């Protein structure tokens, strides 16, 4: 494959930057186009970012081109969930084994760090304020509009990577081709971004190394730490109904709601009312489509091909894993674009569909179940089983977050584990019951007698 081919990456977000770095460091000449102005020159939060949680799949992709250590400088480890009940009582739920953590990063801060790395790579040329209007798939001509001047231009791409987000214009052009499947499904929930301010001298006013959750049954609020001592909060709330954004119309409505539902957080949010009415309500959409490739000319990656809701913290990690999988295929089939593109979409499609389902499931878990005593007991029993049979049982959350087991395999294994727990839990009323001989025998039969579970639940 000629390294002089004109490779165009449309979309300068997180996945677009990382894919460009992978290609550029291999010697390919890359033009990276982003519709927004240079984020680094006039950076400001727009109130709809949702802080991100980097986990093992994301770190693997970053380490793959040697930039993991650089990104760790803007990341904060979170070792578990800190649950806040209605009285402000706290309970901590570890994510995995001791030392395992997901990492809080600001979307803007991470994007800036990646843009700096992109700019330092001599094989990549950055183009800002360039909006993709349409792609002529017959000629692979990309029609652009300068968002600052309105000037229109046309470029030719030998290979085009559409990494331009959930509302991708590259994908929109592909949707007009025959037999292109596409769906977008919205939750009846929006999200509102808010802020817990830092204390004196930049002190964190909540536990720094945890993801904070205020589960309230039909809705919830979460908070992730920032480097400056603040926390980015996100309220996930129905659009309509008795308890919904539609009924929070006045300053008194907002204050009354937060005082009732989040009494421990409200005093830490001095700009609550201002932010509530200033920041937009973001939507939560799942995007599925296929095919992701058009011949050997165009390929969709990241949210353009598989947008998911944020409740498993895997949207960015799944997009970064796209880069890892693509890079492996590029190494294996150098020069054969058709095979690379075709294998990529066939490998990733089942996994990203599985992750989309898991993300919606985890919303229910975070919103409802993390405060349920029976659910928490089951999680403790699962942890004990994992410690007793580490070769045969890795919890679903650990498979998704702390391994590179495929998402589809993790989902299937998690479903089988849930069936096993349905057999075990009726015999357990407290943690102490775990050690009863009859319970141990039942667990042994269920775990060691299940070949499917043994084969699929491998160690990370």
C-alpha cells in the first residue's frame, strides 16, 4: 500500500484524533477535518459534555501508540461508586478488585491533549471550521463548507474515514445507498450538566476517587471529579411526566426539587439555578447501522457507526477499541483495503450492538438497583464466587471494563451468569449463607458443571 495515498479523516473529536495518530505514526499522510474551530484557542464547556470514564479498552488503544502516560496526566482514578441516599448517607461499591479503577477525564481536556499530539505528528494536517456537507460516493469527493466564512470547497479522498459523530454527514451520504440499514432510538430521558464547585484552595468537597451516584428510582444524578477540584454533575431525568424536565420551569421549582432529592449536593452547587437554565438538555440516542464500509473507499467508526447511551462509560472506550481492532487488521492485511474494511465491520458490529444493549441495562442498574439491598447482596455473592473460582467466573462489569473480552462474549456470559444466580440466590438470605455446605455444593455444581460458562468467562 502506497503511503502517499490521500487519507481523509472527517471528524476531529476523540476517535478521529486517535485514528489519525495511528495512521500518521505508520507513515500515512492524513488530512483531519473538524467542523468546529480549534478547541484549544477558545475552549469553553457547552454544558453537554458528560465527563468520560476511561477504562482498560481505552488505555489499550492509547498505549498502542505510546500516549497513555501523557493522557494519564489529565485523568483521575475512580475505584468505585459512591452511593448517596435521600438522607445523604454514603455507601461505597468497588468496581473491581483492589487497585482496579476507571478514570475520569474531561471530554474537552482529553480532546485538547489529543489535538496537541496530532499537531506534533508531521504526517497529519489539521483543518478546522470545515463542515462536511455531503460525500459523492461515486467519486469519493467530499463537499465542505467553511463554517467561519461560508466558502465552499471540494476535496478528493482516496480513503475516507467517517468519524464525525452520532449525526454523521458521511453516514448520511451512505444512507442513500441501497440496502443500508439504519436506526436511531431515543430514551425518554434527557440530561442536564451541572457543577459542584471546588472548596478552598481547590479542595474536593466529595470523595475524589469515586464516581458519585444519587439513585432515585426513575431518575438519577451522577458526579465525576475534575483536576481543578470541581465535579461535573449530570442529571438524567425524563423529558415529560409528573417527575420531568417539563415540570421544572421556575427557580423555585428547581430549588424545591434539588432540596428534596439531593439535599447533600445542593449546598455544594452555588450556581445551580443559573446553570440549570443556561445549560441545554442533551438527548440520549442509540445509533445502529450497517454496512459501515462503502466498497474500499469509505469506513465509519466511533459514534458514526455505533452511538450508545453513556451509562456503561463505554462510548469513548468502544470508539478507541475501534482504532485498536483496525490497526491489527491494517498490520495483518496491509495493502488490501477491501479486506480490512470488510473484516472490521463484521468483527465490530456484533460487539457494538451488544454494548448498546448493555448500556441501556446499566442505566436501569444505576438508576434503580444500586440502592436495592437484595441486588447488593447478589453482587457480594458474585464477588465471592469470582474469588473462589477465578478461572471460571469474571463478573460482567469486569469483563466489560477491565478486560478486552469482546462485548458480545461478555454479554452472553453475563446472561448465563444471571441464570446461575437465579438458581443460587433463593438459598441465600445473608452473606453468611454463602459458607453453608449445601450452598457451596450448589455453587460448585452450577459453576463447574457449565461448560459454556467455563469457555466464555476467561481471565482478562
